């Protein structure tokens, strides 16, 4: 049913939304919004989006409503265009074309109220004009008169705030305003943050007899005492919320004895809120909020005398009581009659002492907020009184004691609170957790953020582990517990390895331990629980590094000894070679060069050398040189019998012009082949290398490595490949002739 521009969505459903850009709204006509009548729409929201380019907004509401919304019961008009200060967006009389409308909400912009001529009477039950800063309380009164006698709920938050031209700001509302509701059945009236300077309506109970909820909080004005008494004459009043709204002309004496109900005395800083000429209010009042009704910066704080009383009627049904920020520094009194109270907010009062009789008769108390006080002074002066403060409140579920300056707590302070589910002790100065009782088996949230905990002892860890299995859980079934340990200087050294292991192990169900602050050598470090295991492993390394060092040192010494022995043996071998050469030089005349080439090989390679290499090598050299004498010296033929092998090797290499090494894996493992290489290096003979098979040079002994790194080498090809074999022989013969001819000549 949406037109081509699709400004309206979900037509025909209970959540129809039309969004208009104020830049294009002048070009929109109601007839083009829908392809067919929207007669089945029950819930409609018209949203106007901000556009600073267009400072005026004109929308054809009348034509729009005449499209036939005969079943429309809920209408929301939301204007997000905050720059519209001139001209009205909407006229109340345009609602008369919506016969079934019962809920109307208008947020933002101006509403035209003058010269309204209603041909059909409206029948609204719910009216919300919140955040319409252009509406005054006088205009709100006119809107109420137009809305009809069925009106039950009125919400007017953040109105009466059009101060850009100084037209209006703080306003006093009186009997003339509340008389506008005389013919309605008003049950709820709320006007927060609307610059109410004073409420002065002594006859308020006559104008709104059906009123159940009054919320005029956060206006920072005054309530006349007679108006205050009039509110408590409302038989059906269930919630009275006047926080941040001081009651005027209240004497601030310190006498806490409650007067008779017909007395005009109301000087008790606690009881004064309930000193009434009638007790009918207590038949219905369930929620009462008097928080922040005294400016603690400009008003002297209150204290109650010892053993004073505040007695409520037996028919009191009060369930929630808010007395935060009213500057009572001492509560030495007995409160009775609040047997049905479930929530008490006494936070941020800087209270230094509370009698154990304050909560004694509050058997139904489930939520108790005492944060932002100074009960640590009570712990110093009267620790026994603090120990039994919560003793009778066995049904307590939530207890907030944060920011009270506690440095320690008695071990039995929470012993009787078996049903406690949430305990907040954050932002104190606690150094230990020995106060945590094992009877708190229902505890699911423990906030210890911002204390002075350096460790969590083993007893506490055992207790917390038991908290993972509540009374309602079977054996082996784990439940989640939230524990906040942030901003505690926990010492994360290896002496607390058990604690770190516990944190790592229990992070599966201690869902709120995401990071801990570790004080390591005076430096505060944030460690995430996912990293605790690695921290523990580092402790293990620290513990065993001494043993590891003891094991490594002998190993290092052994390696050094082996390296030294090998180095020393190498020195001895070089000395031995030099000795052989010197002895050989003294016992023999200068050696004549008899051979062109000395062939050095391993006896393990004799088969391939003597059958494939030597004959071919000898024949090709004789043919190349033109001689028939033996030109290649080999040990099997040319060494004398009965002579030292080392002397024969020295003599043979000395009598040859060059040395040909046939290198293989067996050659590398032969000590005599290594000796031949060292002699050749020492005598500075030209060397020619032929490699058999796959051989890694770095696996050779040091002397052979020197030879391989200094001289180029040929690889022995397969005998089956004649072309490569012929190429091999040509290169080898050419290299031998090149290195030996000039030397022999």
C-alpha cells in the first residue's frame, strides 16, 4: 500500500512508521502517500527528520487524517527538527478526525492551541507531550481540557524550557493547574526536569482523587507543606517521587521523637517525611522517593538522638523507600511498621552510625543500598553494632556497601544472610577477605573492585569454589558467579602461584574476572585472565632455571672439552706432518719429479679406480705427452714394500707434478686420504678433484674442505653415457696437462 516514494512502511500492521525529511515535506501531499486507504492501521508514527536547510515545516495533517484512519488508536508525532522556533507544527483540533484515538504522543516543536474549535469531543486516555520545550503549564492545562474526561495518564517531561528568547523559564504551579484534571480520571502524572519552581496546591487531593503515581523529580524547586500533606490524602496513591525537589519551610532540629499524627511538629530529618494529619496514605503508598531533597553543601547535616523512634501505622504497605542524599549522618533510632518494605535506598548520606534497630523489623527487606556513607567510622568505634546490623534481615538479596571507607570487616557480619545473591564492597580499603562467610551459598555477584587486596587466601578461594554450586544445583553442576577484582594491587609473583593457578582455573565460571592489576616490584600491570597461564608457566621456568643451569653447564663444558681436544689433535697432526717432512728431507736427497700425476683414492673405491679410471687416464696421458713411461703414480704399484706408508706418500707426492683426488664418501672417512690431502696442501701441489656420487662438501674433514673450497672439481659421469664420459676425459686431460707441463719442464 506504499506509494512510489515509500515514505510509509508496514502499512496495515500495528507498527506503521512514516518518515519525512523536512527538506522535502513541502512537496508532499497526503494523497500520494498511500496507494489505497489505510483504514486498518491501528498504530501510526509520524517522524520528521532534521534538516537545517529548511527552517519551516508545513504538513497537511488535516488532509492526511481525512484519508480514513477510522481504527487508529495510537498516534505518535516525533519532530526531530530542533531549529523550528517559529510557526506551529500541529493543531490539537486536527485530532477530531480520528474517532478511535486513545493514545497521543507529541514530541518536539510547537503546538497550536489558540482559537481551537472542536466539533467532536476527544476521548484520549494517554497523553504524552514530553520534550516539547515550547509548551508551558498553562498550555498543558488547555491540552488536558481538550483531551476529554477519559484521560488517565499524562507525561510532560522537559517542557516549559523555551528560554532562547527569554519567554518563560521557572514556573509555579498551583490549584488552578491541577483543577484542569478535575473532570478526568487521572492516575499518572509525571513532569521531570520542567523548571518547576514551586508546587503550591493545598487542594490537590480534591482535584485528582484517582491519582496513583506522582513523579515531579529533578525540578530543584519547592513543595508547599500543605500541598505535601494534600498528596498524602490521596487514597489511591501508590508512588510518590519527589527526589531533587526539597520540601520547603521544614525545621531542621535534631529531636527525633515522632509527634502524634495530629501534631504540627515535623522536625525529624527522617520521620518528618511521614508526619501527617492523616494515615490514610499508608493504605496505598507503595513507592516513595525523597532522595536529594537537601543540599548537603549548603545545609547542616542531621543527627538523631539515641533511642528515638519512628513508628509507621500497622497498615503500611510501603515496598520501596528512597532516602538518598538527605544528609543524615547518624541514624540512632528504632523504625517500626515497615514490615513489607522490600527496597531501601539510604545511599550517599555520609552516615557515620546506624543503630542495629534501624533494619530490625524490616523482615521483608531484599534490596539495601548503603553505598556512599562512612560506616567505617562505626566499624572503628562500635564494631559489635556493625556486626549485628544485618543479622535479622535473612531475606536480603542485594546489599551495596561500596565507598564506605572499610579497611576490615568482622568475619560474622554476613553469617545470617544466607539468601544474599549480590554483594558490592567496591571502592573501599579492604586488605583481606576473611569476612566472606561460607554460608553465602546463593551469592552470584561479588564486587571487590578498587580495594587494597594483595592476595586471596586459600580459605576464601575454597569458599568461592563452593559458591559455584548453590543449594539449588545438583552435585557437579556449575553455575556462573561474577567476581570483580579490578584495580586491586594483587601481588603476582611466583610465591603466589597457587592464586594465579586458581584464577586461571576458575575463569570458566568467574565470568567477570577479565583482568587483574598486578603489583610486581612496585609497578602496576594489567594481566588478562587469558594470559595468566603463560604467567604461571614463567614461574615454572623461574623455579627450574637453576636446575636447568646445573644441567646445561656440564653439557657446555663437555662441548668445550671436545672442541679443545679436536683442536689440540689437529695441532698435533700438523706437527706430526711437519716432523715427517723434516725427517724425510734430512734422510733423502732432493727428490726428482718422476711422475706427472699422483692418484689419491680410497681402497674402498679400488674397483672403479683401477678398472675404469686409471687405465684410461694412463693411456690418454701417454698419448697426449708422447711417452710410454708410467706417468701416473699409484700406491698399489709404485710404493716400495717394507717402508713406512707415510714416507712413501710424502715421497710419491713430492716426486709428482700434481695430485688427482678421487673423492667419495669412503675417501672422506679415510685417515690416510686425509693425510694425503694435508701433504699435498703443505707441499703446495696443484690439485685436481674428481667426485664420485652425491657428496656434501661440509661433511668432509677440515683439510679436505680446504681442498674442495680452493680447487674446482669434476663429477664422474655414468659409464653408460658415452658423450658425457668423453667430455669428462677431455676436460680432465686438459686440466692435468695445463697444471703439470710447465712444472716438469
